[in-house]
C-alpha cells in the first residue's frame, strides 16, 4: 500500500501540482483501490488537506510537510527521484 500511497501523492505533487490552496476532486483518483484508507492515513499524518463541499470532496497536499512528502515519494518510487522540487 505504500507504493499506491506514493503514487497518489506523486500524482498530486508532480502532475497536478496540488499544494496548499490548489485542490483537486477526490473522484479523479478512483483508480486507487484503497483510496479511502490512503486518504485517512494521509489526513492523520497531516500531509493532505481535505475540503468538503456539498457535492464533492477536494484534496490537496500540505506545503508544511513538503520535505517529508518528497522524501516519502522518492523512497517508495525511486524512478521519479529528483522530479519534484
């Protein structure tokens, strides 16, 4: 599950650049099998910011933990090392 978690975070950080006030809908990440558990873990670590709207839920990476998030991605997905600044 760590690899799946790293892939989700990488998608938010690199492809979408969702840091801080830039949110993306949770429904865009349905392909991740353990999505609810991953989001719950990341919220507990305070790495993800969640914004609940009436019709959908938004997520974004917490910029306060950028260093830890990047280290986690590079540890679990070595092929993307150095791609996130």
